C-alpha cells in the first residue's frame, strides 16, 4: 500500500486527534469525526460561546464575514460569537494544526475538503442534520451532489453555503468605439475567439486586447470540466483529447496578434481589455469603483462553453465545515442553520453572492444592494447548467503547476500535444517521488 509522504505531519498529528475525539484502544481510527447518536448528544448550552472560524481557499472579506455570518448568528443566538481568525503570514493550516491551534468551523472552497479531511478538521454532519431536523431538500441538488463526491461512507462532510460562478465581463466602451456588437449569453469558445479577433486592435497607439482569462489557466480549465488526475493509477492525466482541445483554445486566443499579454483585472479596469473570462469575485471590486465615483462601463454574459455542451460549467461552491476538534459542535451546527436559512441567504443574494437555496425568491433579489449591477445582465449566472466540479486530489497543486507551464510553452510555439505530454511526465515524476511503498 502506498502512503503519501507529505501527509506525514498529519499522521504524526493522529495521536493528538485520537485523544481529542475520544477514541479508545482497539477502535478503528478515522479522519472524520463522529458524534453520539441523536438521543445521546448533549443539549447545547445557553452559556456564552466563542467559535473560531478559519478561512481556507475561498476568499471572504472582513465586512462580508460580519454581515453574512457573525451578525446573523448573533441576532439569532446572542450567546454565540463567531470570530474569524486569519492565519498569520508564514503560518500554514498544517503548522497551525500541528501547534494545536484548532478552529471550530472553516470557511473553504469545495476543492479543500480532502486537505481538511487529512488534517482531521471535518465532521460528519448527518447526526446533526437528524437531531435538528435540518431540511437538506431546500438546497440546490448540484451543491449537495458536489459535497457527496467527497464522502467515503455516505458522510456529509460540509454544508453548502454560497455558490460562485464563472462569467465573462466585457468593456462596452471598447465595443462601442470599434462599432462591434456586444457579446451575448451562450457563446461557444469558437465564437468568443472570433469576436476577440475583431476587437484586438491598435488604435492611434493604444493597444486593445480582445480577450483573456482572468485566472490561471489551470483554474479556468476547471470550468471546462477536465479531469487532471487518475486516482486508480495515481497519475496525472493530461494527454487526452479534452486537454488538447482546451489548450488549443488557449493557444488560439493568445496567438491573436496584439493579444499575447495576460489580461489582468487592472487592464480591464483601464479600458484596454475588451473581454475577460473570470469569476464573480470581481463584482465586489466593480462595486467599490462605483462607490468611489469611478464607475466602469461594463456588463457581463455567460462564460464561453463547449459548442456541444452549451451553458455547462463547473460548480464553484463555497462551504462551511465543522472541525473534528471542536468542543462546541452543536453551536457550530446552529451557525450552519442560521447562515443557510432564507433570511441570511436573501441577504447573501442581495450582496451578489448566489444562494445555495432552490427558493426562486432568493434568486430574484440577486445583486440588489450593488449599485454597480443596476441595468446589468444579472440573469446570466442563472442560465448555467451546473456540473459537479471534479474532485480535488492531493496532487492538484503539483499538476496545476505543470498545466500552467504547458500553457506558457504553447504560446512560445511548442506543439500542444508535446506540451501536454511533457507536463504529464513531469507531474507524474514529482508525484511518484512523494510516494513510497
């Protein structure tokens, strides 16, 4: 049996977690915390409790945390205080756990589940769902399906909290200046690249770029639904027709004369980038610009998708997890109940964070609190057919490094198939070096 070498610190930690979670000699250990049955679970106290929350992977601003988590919980349960503790520079989640600096709950992205599981920072929520009669059917099926992908034995290791979404922003001033029709929802990658060629021009010394991705190519490829790791073979898998297809798209738009530079958010804000494939996180920055009196003349449409899979994208899901080391698990679950309730999700939606609820009323108020979204195409994010994102492996950081390297190589003229083969070989060599018999 192969053992992942980088997990050695987590394995050394097992003894600590073993004692914390109350295991006795001879019992089978697990990285997933368990609890007593519903009937045996102790009632939660009304005594003052401070819950420590860590942020891992997905971003949340301090003011957002206060508005969408801390304040709603305090309103419902005055005895519960949720405190966001950010890891200090130079401190990793692994080193914090090794120092026994444990959180009670974690705000994370769905891709972080395996990492948190390895560190013992997850709890099966099923007993609490049963105890508090929590209605899972109110949640969008795509979100619970995504969480279920990380389960070994039917556990529910995370609570869906809010959805992200891929989106394509476009600068209306550039299209108006060049008299080119605006992008529209439902465009394919081929149509987007063709449009990018029309708006990549040099006008009196000003270079306008037509299109680029606002995130690393490895992240963009997630929305293209490409598997990068074969768990059975314990190897990267990049030499596939699907990977060749998406890397060819990247090479084609970066090979447009005048469109070779990475398209940054700053470039878009300065009016030099016509279209930018990104995620919804940029909305908060556009809102901040509007509040400062420097609004951008922009709009958005659905991100390009495969012509044979229109509107199909991944599910960028933000989640909340109950730490396996928490001594206040009932209170943590009460936090989950509050922040996934209709009142809180309405507030989330109004502040341009898509809700995980099926409730149509919640979706209708999306972005109402953002003045920068007035008159914008806010229907775009709700046209997607969400597909569960590929389950993250422990080697994703390694593989992503070589995927991004391959994207750099093809722009320099390296053949797509060669770049992918070399990336796969390099990734597998590094992965194998981390495995021992």
